[in-house]
C-alpha cells in the first residue's frame, strides 16, 4: 500500500502502518508517529507531507521551510525510515511528491555520510551534495577493559562537581513538570540572549509533546536549597542508540559547570546498566563533546532539484558559512555561544 499523508486524519488512518515500520526500522525520534503528529498539528495546509509505502517498507517526511519554500526532511542523520534497493527508489518517492504538490527542491540535511543513500547521491548528477561538520559520538568498547566503557570524563570528575552536588540533585521530569522547568532554564540560558533558545525558535511545544508521549526523557538538575532548576537534558533511546538531543543551563550557575556534569557524568551513570552501543551527542563538535567523544559521524547535505537551482545554491552557501563560523570558534577554543552572541 502506497499513500501520501498531509492531514491529521490521514495520519491517524495509517498509524498502525507507521508504527510497524518504526518498530523495526526507526532510527531516530523524528521517525515516530508522535513527531509527525505534532508537526502536522502546528502546520499549514501541505506544509508537512509524509510518503508511506508499507510494502517495501519506506517512510519519509518533509517539512516546508518558511524562508525559501524548500521541503526539508524532518529526520536528519537517517532521513529515510525503512529500506530501499537503490537511489532510484528514493527518486521515485521524490518525483511522486513533486508531481502531487508542485515542489521544485527537496533538502536532506546532515545525513550520515556512510548511508548507501548518501554514497549514491554524491555520484548522482540529479543531486547536489556538500560536506557538513561531523557529529561527535561515544561508542562503549564493551569487550575491552572496564576503563574504556565510558569516557575519561566519567572517571575524572570536574573539580566543581563536588560543590555542585552539595546543594543539587538530578530528577527525571514528568510531563507535568517538564514545561515550567525547561522554560525557566531556557529563559535563563545564554541562548535566550541571542534567540537560540527553544522558546524563541518555536521548538518547545514539539519537544514537550514528545516528552508527554515517552519518545523523549527529560532530566533536570535542581537546586535543592532554592528549589530552582539549574539545567536540563533531553534524551531519546532508539534501540541501542542514545541521542542526547538538547541540554541547557541557567547562567546564574555557570561557575559550577552544570552542563558538564549532566552530559559528561550523569548521562553515563544513568545508562550504565543498559545496552547502549552509541551515545550520539547530536550536533557539531565543541569543547564539551571533546571530553566525551571517541568517534565521529561524517555528515553531508543533499538537495534534489527539479528545475531552478538558485534556492539550493543559496541554501548551500548559508549552511557552509554557518559551519565555517562554528569551525573557527571550535578551533580557537571558544564556546559555541560565541558564534551566536557576536
């Protein structure tokens, strides 16, 4: 059965089929029914389109970018959920959507370069591709000595950690607790100054909905004395991959390095008894991830353009310019926030 989904009603009609593909082929939280639901709920007519063929099976979802009208895949590292025999299968899907919705450009951002789709797209003249910054990850070496099961940061606590833990503790947030705690941290973070927080970027409802439906887990570091949230971290476990999707901290507590504690220490304490083969630190390299990672995922961007290439070329220039700023800050030993606070 093959169909195109662009409304909430259609999504519910095919929920069982999407759930079945997700159970066996889902690689990211962005592949879940609940991700598609919250995207469709907030979208205008035909701004979200989902292609489903449960006989292959394959699911791919796109979201219309407000800035340029390009349709961008909702999932990044693994944009296609399911399996396919060749890039011709993906072209068939793209052309089906292009013909039905009069779309000229499809964008697959930050794809894992090791995917067969990525390798094929690089040598296929119908696709434009360019390299992006790598994604840091940590892979536990479970068959090696115990010291290699977690990053060195796990065994060498930050000097400020003891001071922090004298008055702070970590708790898993319920769906009722998450909104107020996450919003408070976001408004007190450096990201708020440069409109990079989830509230300013209209992302918070999306993440809160996925927390409500147990796709994402939320953890917060709380000041026990002042009953104030210090920091939070959002995780999503899909099979044996643990994605650290978001984290942020209240600037008033920056002297205690709460982000370091949550990501470099508490993360591994929490999942020490689970079979995690990859901790995906999600995003570009930075000084904190340097202390954790032991491998990186090569990433590429990919565009399929049917006619006018100008919008895709502008997108490529924009993305490469952004990566250059991040790269320069990283190699200068500067925090990622310097890129946005300039």
